[in-house]
């Protein structure tokens, strides 16, 4: 399907695209497609980026569409009115059954949008000022090739399930069994009252927008891949805040973060990846967590990261992985970590630690705990106010933070 620029939702920031292209291997692509409409004599052509990164596709950034040919869904109370191809309504259920673009607007209580398209169908939902509450997932995508959720410019959109949601699979306000992309420059508020706020069984890519996420369970619960760039987020989660986790396949469960402003308060992990976690840029503040940042491997290339955790602040671990797959690498940026009292470590790696640049400030009983080797070839490390010349192994807490590194702090955060 081809989008044409009859209605603009977002002008993608060239700065963001340049940043992402510089942070990963790019491939030159050319993609032009032409579509004519019955109401226009002219031909419009989509514009797509000439570069494609390892972490996002060109379609992840595509936010234009033809409003004249899009199908419409107008929510109203406990039902909706629909027009156009590929969509029908029965009672409180709106069913989208084929590829296409669907503009959603209005307010509803008890309405669910179900996506049951073909396995090769791409479905594009435009949220244009939507408020939806439902006993189960407000939007549930069970079959399609890929679902794209676009937040219309200047709009605020809200999705919520209820505390009585009994759907064990779609235990979220927004659920997708297939690959999901969220983009656009609007605002999305999601409240997971039973468990998760947003749950995706496969891959979730987010390339723009402002988010306010609250959940009794996980805010983001993703199975295979979670890549986020160019967003502003505030997250309050009863359990994990941003999580991608796959215990069965060590090749997935990966996360990539770039150019975001994210503030997190979590009952368990702040940022969790069972696979590889890469932070390229942005500002990340974990104000409360059990473990702040966790991944099989953790690589920080740039950004400002501030973590408070009652257990380990940064933890490179995966019980199913071999030791050579587990590491913490710091190449640039600023990382500040404070941990609570007790058997806690500011940075814990069940493998190697490598610091080549950036600034690390640690506050707590224990600075570094690692099972492999540690190398320190560049950057600055400060533990409890004392600058370090080497990475000393504290070996499971207890205040053994190395010569001249100072003692534990008392009474709350030290930064």
C-alpha cells in the first residue's frame, strides 16, 4: 500500500535520522511509489529516507497517508460508525480485516478494535484524538503482517483496559500478536489496569511521540525486539518498566535506545533486556527500581543515564547464556548509579567489564562486581566521591570497594 502526502502528521527530524544512521550500519535504498486518487488529477509520490539502519526500517518513520481514500472509524459511547473498505462494526466490536489505512477518532467505553487481517497485510491505524476504555484490550491485533500505529500531530490519545481484564494473552490496554510500529508526533496515554500497558508478542519499534504510561504490571512487555528512538516518555510501572524478554531464544530479546527523554519509576526492573541492550544517546532517569538496567550484554555509547536501585544498579546477566556473551561496555556518555544498602552492586557483570570512555559515578557499598576480567582504557570512574585509576572487583558487596574508594553513603540518594 502507498501513502501520499495529502495530510501530514509528522515531519521526521533529519537530526534524528542522521543520529540513528551514524549509530549503526546504513544501507542505501531507493523506494518510490505512485498512487492516483479519484478526486485528484495530480500524482503524488511518497518520500522515504535514503538510509536504513540496523534498528529501524524506512516504514518505521513513514507517517503520511491519503485521507481521501482512508477508511474511517468514529467512536461514540459503546459503539462506532465506520465507512470505507476493510472495516465493519458489530455491537461494540470494530473489526479490521484487510490491509489499509484506518483513521480512528472519538471516545468510547466498552468498544474494542480487533485487527484480524491476512498474514501478508500491513494495517495502518491513525489515532486522531482517541479515548478508549474497555474491559479487555482496547486495541487487539491478532493477525496481520505488520501493524503501524500513527499518533496524529497535535492530538492526545488514551487507551485503557480494566482491572477485570481476564484475557491471559491480551492482558494489556494495547496488545499485538504481530510486529507493531508506533510513530507520529502526537501523545499516547496508556493505562494497564490489570497487568501490562503495552504488550507485543514479536517486535515493537517506536520512532516518535510523547508517552505517559502507567501499569500494575509491565509498562512495555515485548517478546523479541524493542527499539525506541526520538520519544519523550514518563513511565510508572508496578513491575518492569521497559522490558523485552525471551528466555527460549538467545538471539532475540534485544533492545536499542536512542535520542529519547525517558523517566521511569518501576516496582522491579527499570530497563530490562534478556538479550543485548544498546544505549546510543538520550536522557534516561530511573528514579526507583529493584534493578535499574539489566541485559545479557549492555553497551552504552553516549547519553545521560541516572539510576537509583534497591538492588543492583546495572546488571549484565542471563542464566541461559555463556560467559563470553555477557558483558558491560561503556564507550561514552554519563552514567550515574546509586544503590541501596545491603548486598548490592552499582555495576554487576556475570562476565567482563570494559570502560573505554565516558564518565561513571557510583554511590553505594559496592562499586563493581564481575566474574570475568575488567579493562579501563579511557574515561572517568568515581566511586563514593573518589576517582579511580582501576576497576577493582568488590566481589559481592560488603563494602569491599577497593583502595581509596571511600565508604558507603548513608541516608538516600547521593546525586
